[in-house]
């Protein structure tokens, strides 16, 4: 029997992690998690899945990259990160992406969601978003408040 929580819409939160030099990769996800919960939805935060535990392993990957230990990073990516991100996107109702700049991981997740015909809502500050990004998005917003207002008005 499904619980009420399992029936709620699950939104995957896509956005830069590895190349962000401040905590912005966490803060917007924390804010959207609170907002989605207030709308009776579930936030699927990729930061909570590394090593099968809740935690942020950004610093660990950054250290390995700086040390040139690309084989270790590759192993983690192939065995854990890429397949788990793929499964999280696939198991979600839709995707909310933050695109302050173009990053490979975020673009990959948007493409996966597009291929699976999931709704994709993007917040971007990029002055001229790429045609392919515009083409894959269900809707693009310039601010988080615009996205939140849209979600409220459309019961998403």
C-alpha cells in the first residue's frame, strides 16, 4: 500500500555542484526543499545520496581533482554518481534546474529529463540561454520567486 508521502510529486533539483566556489550550490536547494514541502511535494536533492549517506562530498572530489587523481574520480563517477543521478532523475516527477552558468552535469540531467518527457523548470541568469536549453525546458524563469509563484498558481 502506498503512503501519502509516496504519492506526492518528487522534483529533482539539478544545478552546479562541483565547480561552484561558494555555498550557493547548497542554499538554493535548501530553500527549494522548504518551498516544495510547503506545496506538498518532495525535493530530490542529489547532495543527500553520496556514499549512500546524507552528506556533501564536494570537498573530497575537489581534493582528488586537484591532486590529479582522475582515475579515482572516474571510478566514483562511473560506479556511483552518474548511475544514481540518472536513477534519481528517472524516479522523479519532474526537474527543477538552476543554471547560473552552463555545466555538463546539469545539462546532462536536463537532457535525461527531456528524453523521459518530464516537466523541466529552469531558473537561469544566463543572459542568452542556449537554444537547446530553451527547447528542452517546459518553462524558463529569471528568478526563484517567479518559479515559486508559477508553482503556486498552477498547483505543481
